[in-house]
């Protein structure tokens, strides 16, 4: 079901890594190594909030996009320490990662709170990268499809294809994040196919055929090609390996060129 209409989208989620100076060097390194590859795939860097405006200046004039890792659903207000969709947009972001499992686990985010963020991002003009994925316990109990079904349906409730046109989903099995234990291409493609079917059921086949679904969880240059060659895997959301410009380049090349 992979079609030319679905361009690969490969994003680096830096999490809480690098200081502002190291971050600027990493952005420069990624631009140098991947700028020409951005013709064949959408590339996105998601550094910490503090890096965004510097990174936006560095990336202006390049085809690499900027994204953030979280946001607050309210447009503004007395929410000390929080950042709104419009703040991200005006800092140069096009994308925002929402509902990452680390936020669900350590910051008590729920499908409902993630949904508020998704709707607010979409109405502000940001593209959400909505993360879903099961824990090891849930997988072993045979609950993977039920868990991601709920995450997608509740996470996307109240959105419409017209406004969420370039929505991105990321399947990140919790047991594969930062563990070196990657899902096999078969395992991932099966869940991605299920996610696409849910989107078709919620909206329509046309939108489901356009939604891009990234895989995330221990993606490395060595495994990226086989994953992204699968029909329903349209890119990668890369954690640890995105902190090294040459590894990130290797992943992008593997995605474009295949295994
Ligand atoms: P790793 O690539 O370090 O496993 O992290 C994946 C991830 O959480 C990306 O959002």
C-alpha cells in the first residue's frame, strides 16, 4: 500500500540531549550531511525548546524542517513553564511530537490530554506527529492492537482530514525505545497496517492512504532500510541515533535507497 503519494518522513527526536552550543553543531552537521537528501525525503529535527530559534535560523534556506517535542493545549495563559502551539509556530516549527511514551509515562499524559494537544496543534497550523505504542506487557498479553486502536481513536477524536491533512503517526513500541531491541519489519508493518485501517475507519480510505506512519524504537542505519522498505512504513522517528549526524545520514540514506 506504499504509494508515491506518501513521501518518506524521517525525524530526529533529540529528547533532553545536547546543550545549545552542541545542538547548533549537530544541526550544522545534519545540514551538511543530509541537505541534498532532503529532496527525496522529508527530514525533521526536533531539538529541545531552548534550541528552536537558533536551529530555525540555521535551517532557514534548507529543506530540513523543525519540530518540537511537546506543547500545552491552551493558546496562552497562566501555565508557568509551558509552551503553546503558536509559540512553536513562531519559533519556526512546522511539526510537534505529541503523546510520546516518555510523556505518557513520566508526565501522566493520557489519550484525552494528548487529544487536546493534537486539536490545538492542528488549529494553530502545526503538524502533529502523534505517537502510539504498546508496552512489553501489553504485547505479551496480545493487546497491541487494542492499545494502539484506543490511542489513535482517542488521540485524533474531533480532528478532520481537511485540517489535519498532513498528520503523521508514529508507531513506537515502548519496549523498543532506547533498548536496542527493534521491532522486526514484519511486526512493525503489521501494526502500521492496522493503524492505517483505523484511520480509514475513522475518516476515509483516501485520508488513510495519505497519512504517513513512522516507526520509532532503536532505529539505526543497519536496520532502517529493511523497516522503511515495508509497504506501510513511511519513515522513522529516531531517538539516540539522531544525536550523531553521520548515523542520522545513514538512516536517511537507508530509507531512500532501501536495504
Ligand atoms: P531510540 O531511537 O533511542 O530508541 O528512541 C526512539 C524514540 O523514542 C523516538 O521518539
